């Protein structure tokens, strides 16, 4: 690394919980799978000259990360659903392999990142590489010199007060696109301090329930929050030739790993309609709730409540986790409606960890784009993610269009604008 830029990720658990839970589910269900991930910058950012080289050095430094005994003890205590052998044997011996990552910039400064290798070996790279990319960008553009952490603490404290006063139950989901490690720590301090300042649960039922970041959960004795991400369903779709049965097979695989624990299901990988045809009454009862991560929040809420009603389940007993580009105002608006029909819960990301005045937040993702069951296939099958938000599908255009063509929910969209699907990158085609 450059002498002037410190190593950005220095803790093994500085990651979102869902990466560790999915790692275990992959080992149980798909131990020989080979995958490819690809990076996309939805803002089409031009990165500074030399950015790819510095990012390369930061990624190479991940090879030095080793889980600590304190981290092992924390996971063993807090994450009862992860078996001891997984924590104490596999994670203890886990080492990042930077050779699985390709990084380069085009002549115009656009950034390209590809991971390829065994699914269980590559799965922990995503969040760390995104967090590094985001923080490094602000460092190399000198925007980080404007970060006033005392002001940011006060700003976040006020956000927490408003959420708690409104009776919201919420958590920090901001690791992937945080402006810096220090920003996220300041956020968690402010949220936690505000929550502890009064008996909010008794006053309003409001609660700060933790963070997706496993390291900060350990440091501040909080609950690590999270279950799964779209990549799990995307991978299963790729293995099975498309999206039709991806959700039911994902539910079966998740249950095979966790046997009813971690019961919030992320349903929108291929839209609500095909999910609703996949989910059985047994799984609707077993899963504690669902996560809304795209589409109109109120429309999605109505669809979920109707699904539960059709299966003779009282939606008021189910948790619905909202995480789609939330800010305080949106969360409070949803709370007023959702609290009457379900147990609403909010996962808030960039609005917590990248909300500096005058600074544009990063809008970057890394998606699983191809998979094979094992090396003997000799090729990787393409996959993609669709979205309830029109035009925000992630994948190579021809793959997105092929998946859309299999689903009636997207047929009209595909017919009207067949080229609107967003290609995840030319990089995937270059591999």
C-alpha cells in the first residue's frame, strides 16, 4: 500500500453478518460450487488515476487478516445458529486469497473488479472490497478532509431520536458503502448512546436493535443483524437454469443449514409474483418474516399482507424488514402504516454511514453473475438479479432479458423497453 494510506480493513469481523451466515449455508449446500462476481458503479464514477493500483494493494492486505480469539468467542456467544465447528475450525483457519480478485481501470478511469473461484472462498470478499472502495475513493479525492465527526455524531443522534420517538425498531446496515470505518463507528456510538439515554421501549416501543457489522456489534456489545442476500438466490437460479424455482430451492437450502433460525426471507430477487408462487404455507409459517429491499414500500407491504391472509396467517405476528434506500422520513412514514398490520423493522444503510453535506454517496454493488456446481462442468452458467424497481436489474443485458422473459411480472416491461436492463459491466464479458 501507499505509505500515506493506511490499511483500511484491519479486523476479520469488519463485515456484514449475512456474509458469514451465507458462507455456512454455501458450505452445507454447495461446497463445490464455482462462482464469478462483478462490480458495478451505478453512478458511473470516474476514479482518480492510480485508484486500481491502490485498491489492489488494499485487497492484497486482506491476506494478513486472521480471526482473533475475542472474535471467535463473540460469534460463539451471540450467533447460536452457527455451529462451533464452523466458527472454531473453518473461520479460525480461513485466509483471504487476493489472487481470486482482478482489478483494473479503463482508459476513461472507470473501475472494474471481478472475483472468481470456489463460492465458499470468494463469498467473504464482497462487503470488504466495497467498503474499501468507498473509503478509498474519499481518501484519494481528498473529500475525507471535510469529515467532521463531532458534527456527524450530533446529526446521527438527532436521527435516532426521531426514529425512537416514532416507535421505530431499527438497525445500522451501512457497512458496504460507508464513507469510512470511523464514520460507521461514530454512527453506532450515536445510535447506541441515544437509545440508552431513555427507556424508549417503555415510552414509544422504539428500539435500536443492533448493526449488520459484526465487528462493531462485538465492540459495543450489540446484536449482529442479518440473514441472507440476493446472491444466495441468484446462485441457485444459475444452477437451475433460471428464476422459476429459485426461491423455493433457496428456502429449502436455507432451512437445511439453519433449521428455522435466521427466519427473515429476502424475497425480491426475481420479483414478488414468482416468490409468492414458490412459498408454501409451511415456509410462510416457519419464516418469521420477510425483507422489503426494492419497489414501493407500501405496495410491497400490501402484497405481503395479502399473501399471509391467503395462507390464513395473521400478518400482525410477522416481522417485515424494510431496507430499500431508507432515510428517517421514509422509515417514519412506513412505521405509521405498517405498525397496524405487521411488526415493522428498519435496516438503514447509507443514510446513516454516508450522509455528509455536499458529498455524493457512492452507489456501488458487487453481484454474483455466474456459477457452476463444480469444476467438472467446465463452464459457468450466467445468472442475474431482477428488481421491483424498473430499470435497476443487475446482470449482463442478454441474461437479464432471458430471465425476465420467463416471468410474467416482467413481460410487459421487457416488451416496452427491451434494452433498458442495466448491464452489470463490460468486465464480466472481458473475463
